[in-house]
């Protein structure tokens, strides 16, 4: 995806993933793999469906929550 994005003059600015039965906030595993400045959209999924969708950006050590808009 990175090679194709660069070939098209685009830049990857983040990723998304799900947390089944866990909150939509970064885990220690997420922190260990995170790149500063990227957005990490996390979807909390339960047996009843999507419970939450939140976005985070690593700024130094802490993650900072970013606003998410459906528009």
C-alpha cells in the first residue's frame, strides 16, 4: 500500500484496527508498534456490533485523542 500510495503522490497518515471486546483506546501493544504523528483509528467491537470508534495520535509518550466526524 505504501509503494502504491507514493507512486500516486499520496501519503499514508494512519491505520485502523479493531479491539474485539476491549475499549477503543490504544493498548500497550498498540503503543509499542505506533509511529509518532500517525492517526490510529480504533473500533471497539462487541457481540452486539460496533460500540465505539475513536482516533488517536501518538505525540511523544502519550496518545492524544483526535476528533472523529462522520461528515
